[in-house]
């Protein structure tokens, strides 16, 4: 059974940071046979949107006692009264009346 090189096999799964580092090492080993190598963690461009970047986090909805429009991808806390206008698709929320 014929298998491709390690570089070719790892390149198929290069979307994760760990496997990207393995791909870099495989490429480095190929260029410098017999030399010392080091595994260097590398962030791939595919993982740039993930992680601890606070700018990528969806905005939190801040409820009031008045109806307030819900923006797309906005995170809603529990315990809200929510209404949706079926003609326009507009979504609104407010704190529950006690």
C-alpha cells in the first residue's frame, strides 16, 4: 500500500494549530536532514477567528424595562420577555414585569 510523505499526509489536516506545527516540523525536517529540529507552535490563518479574542465574542444584550431591539448574533441573558414581529422579522426583548 502506497502512502504519501508525512508532509503530504499532515497537510490534509493543517487547519488545527497543533497539526500546523507538525506540518512546519515535517517541512523543516525535509529541508534539513540530519540537523537538530525543534517543534515550533504556529497559529494557522484558519484559527485566527477562534480563541480568546474578545473582539470576536458576540455582543451581550443589556436588557431594560422598555422594549429594545435585539441585534443579529447578540447573546441574550435568561429571564427576558421576547417578541418577534412576523411581518418584519424585528426581534425585541425586555426584562420581565414583576
